[in-house]
C-alpha cells in the first residue's frame, strides 16, 4: 500500500542517530517499495518539526509523517499532525527511535515498521490533551506519553540530555533532588505542595522509571500518580521505587483538573511548557484519535 508521500523529519544537529536512522530507513523502505515517494526533511530550529508536519499533512492527500527523534521531537510532529487533522486532513504518524529514552517507542511499538507500511496496517491510539488559558488565548497541547509536574519534569529533563544507564540515571536523579523545589497546586479544595504529579498514557518514563501498572494507549483512560511533598529521604525512596520496582498510580480517569498557585513548569513528552500562576488546567484524553504505525 503506497502513501502519497513518506516524509521523515530529522534533526541534523542531533547528538543521537537522527539523520543516520532516517537515511537507513529510507534506503530499506525503497528496497521494499521502489516506487514509493520518500522524503528526508531536516529541521532548522526548535519547534520546526511541528510546522513541517502541519505543512506536509495539508499538502499531500495521504501522507505518512515520520519523526526520526526522541519523545520530544515526536511530540512536535504529533502536535503538527493534530493541528492539520482538526482541520479535516488525515495524515498517519510514525516514529524512528533516535533519542535517549524513547519512552513512546519502547512502550508501544511491537512490529517492524516497514512491514506495516507494506501491509497497509495502522492503529488508532489515544492522546493526552492539556488545556489552559493564558493572558491572550486559550492554549492546548497534545502529549503521546505523559505530562509531568514537579520533580518528574525536572528529572525527565535531565535524563533526556544523556545516554542512559542505571548509574548515570541514579546520579542525575540524586543531583536533581538537591535542587528540587516542590510544585504548589490546588487539586481539589485546598492548595498543597507536591513533589510529583504524573499524568501518563504509558507506564515507563525515561526508560528506567516505572510510574504505573501496565497501561494501554487505546482504552480512553490515563493514569494519575501523585506524590505529596515529603522530606528528601522519602523523596529519594520514591525515585528508587520508580526505578527499581514501580509506583502505583492513584487513579485511572479520562479527566484531571487543577489550578496552579505559582508559575508552573509542565513536561509534555520531554517538551517544557510554562503555565502562569492562578491558571485553571484541564487534562483530558482523546480516544483513538491518532492514526499511526506501531
């Protein structure tokens, strides 16, 4: 089954294998489908992948848009695809794992992607959607895997900067803990301090951190794992449980809402969002909304 185009978006300045993986994939796909149009498209700046995905989705009748990247780059492509899809276009998404953690890929992908293209096989998966109102407009963003606040966002940011093994991860987590400040949110009736709030559609973050029971990406539900503010010793125990065993989520739901107290950072699939103080935030799930290759 041929697509009108297969576009592979990659970062030429990546410290990983973004360009190499894209080139190898193009070569191997053309061996199977020599008449298939396959484009390699380099990004030029942060956020460019989202604009490219949106443009490609609108310009081609039946495009397959790959991100040769980690979770953050794929987040950009997914948001570009969804922007086009919400205007009536019907692109398909794909991922080549060129990042450090590749949370989405390791949690979801089970089959050879080239074989899926040849067979014309796709799957519809859920996406997380975070919505909040800024000073000028209401903002929403999609996340394919998780949205984190507090230590989870800080740790994930650090872990995604380097090639991972358990020693490096433990050291980076410990270093981050010493500079950690809790996030203050109003979840329910009273504002409280939280070390970590994780809304996830996968059960692992940054390869080694298990944040919930095994989860599904097509059931219309996500997991919420909440840790109230504790002393550093208990916080270290929390991270060790996530790394060596697993955390247990507090609930499964399709909507989670809260209000920020101070200016707050959110981590969406490795991308940082800044949310103003005293802002109402809604996180919901859009069931089986993304057509992709897994």
